[in-house]
């Protein structure tokens, strides 16, 4: 978790330890998303920063491997692409251990619960147990949100060395998503420092109007944060004070339970 991702410190340069063609293939895969689920060759080239010839070679390779399909004009990813993400999830026993605990928490507090890890300046959802839709954004495993304005992001940033944490905040696309969003690096660093001291984070309507989110760390054998666990609720139903009093203790208990399971797994 403490390794700084390359996007926070500039792009790596081709060399003996950097395979450029592989990196370009990943850029082609990442060019597909909810806004661009189907693309022409020209669109793939533009979105991935490649020439048409380069994009075509990579798409044909992915097609031959079964990760991409085409109708002759439009390219789309195939379900086989999920194998890449599943390889990560299946290699981390934490998620199998965490899900039953999260389900019990959701049944207890009647709010959605999620787990996420840090990737450069974003958090990536690795597990989610929803109750009902409380956000305009549709979230699921693999969804990404900015770390600077999310409760889980601040918990994960709090575990980093100071220099690394500041570098990620500087590299973030810090937009005022609501009238409550904090975007100043110094102010954000102060909030992360507070999270580090108190051991939990609460974000009040910074990501989305009406959304309150609480997060705590899940720790591994070394005592370092391996993931963040959160509960999200609606501000008109649960204010900040009520969230701290009624939701935080249950969330902390669940995070400690998952952390204990991780220790038992490692023993």
C-alpha cells in the first residue's frame, strides 16, 4: 500500500525493465469504460494516445486472445477481461473473509458498506454490500473514485509516508464536486493528518450533495492499512453527529473483526 504509483510521480520511461508494447496494450484496455463501451479504431487510438496502426495491432492481438470482439467497425471488450480483475481478487483472501462481516454490518446499521484499496490518486472498490441506492453514481467492484474527497481515500492516504501522501494530493485532479469539497492541498493534508491521529474519517457531502461517509482502516499482519472499510448514508437521514455516535462504533468493530481474521489467516 505504501508504494507510490507511477502516475503520482510521472510516467516510467522505456528501458530494460519497462515493456512499452505491454503498457500500450493496457492503455487500449483502459480506453473502454462506461462512457465508451464501444469504440471505432480511430476512437481507441485517440483515447489511448496511439497511432491507428499501433492501436490496430493491439486490438487484433486482444481479439485473438479473446479479450476484444468486433462487428467489423466497433470494438468492445468481452467478459474474459474480467479474468484480469478476478486474478487480483482471488489472490487476496481478505475479500472472502470480509464479505460475511460486511453483510452482518449492513443488516445491523441498514446502510451500504464498501471496501476499497488505493491506486495512485484513486480508490478502487474491491467489495460492496449495498442496501439501497443512495448515490447518483453506480458503484461496484472495480469502480474508482478520487481519494482526496472520499472517506476511504483519506484513511488510505493517512497510512502513507508524508511525502508520498502529499505527492498524491498534488497529483490529484482536485475539483470542487460540491460546495463542500475541499481542494486545497494544505487543507487536505491537515484533514488526512487528523484521520491519522483519530483512526477514522468522516466526509460530509464533499463527493456528492446529501452523502455522508465514514471509513476506518483494515489492518494486516504488519499493522499497516491494507484496505479501508466504509459506511455511506444520506445526510437528511443521518447527520454527522449521529453518524459518529451510532455508525462509527459498529464500523470499527467490523474492521477489527476483519483484521483479526486476516491475522488468523496469516498464522
